[in-house]
C-alpha cells in the first residue's frame, strides 16, 4: 500500500473516531442505564399513596427528581444513594420517592426542578422542608438527612435551598429547548 493510501486510510479512520467521540450521547440512551431497574432502594411513585404511607408511619418523604440521560444523576445514584449508609437512612427515616424527569416533566416542574438531580424533603402533608440540587457526597448527604430529620421532628424547617449547579444537568439546552 502506498504512503498516500495509508495516510488517507488513517485520516478516514481518525475522522470516524472523532465523529463518534463528538456524538452527543446521553447516558440512558446507549449505555442501557435505567436507574429504577437497577436500584436496591424501594422507590415509590410520587402520589397520594406515598403521602398516605408517610402520614401513617410518621416519616417525611425523600423525593429524587432524576433523568437516566444525566451523567450527574448517575454519579449521585451510584456513588451516594446506593451506599449502605444512605440506603439505610432512607429506609429508616424517610419514604423514598422517585420522579423521572424524562417521563414526568410536568410533575418535575411542579416540584421546582430546574436541574437534575434535584432532591426534596417533604412533610407527609406535602410541605417543603428542604430542596437541594446536584451531587452530594454520601457523608454530606448523611449529615443533611440526619439534621433535617431532627429539625423536622422539632417542627422546624431545616434550611433554605442549596446545591452545586456544577454537578447538575440543565433541563434546557443553550437554545432554550427543553429536554
């Protein structure tokens, strides 16, 4: 094979590789990641049944708004929520509720989710205790959950919204189109 043909072949191969690397891939579309199918947490759907359960047993709700295509959601799910320490807290102290932004956009919007992941702590009556955005390390989330639960039992509101927007996926792209 001549040098020119080898160069063209290598250039064509490189072009294909670059095109594939630049392709906008969202986590859930090609990786097969579907959090609710892979979780060890007993997530409930958002609705009256979850609130009735919370009222019956006297626990607040931990509401996760996520999207399978969001790489930050996946990091939060795998590295924080699925740790033993967090899973145990959710089972012991909260009613875990999941809202998939991809299939429940209007509900996510109603809950004030402008980014994913968004986490809300709600009273059994539906009042917001706390909302935060982005990825929380497991130790920080454990502290937040413990503190919020103590304050809720005293009838206090834990703190205002907080979060790290650098560890979120926006729900609108740069053109303003909603995902």
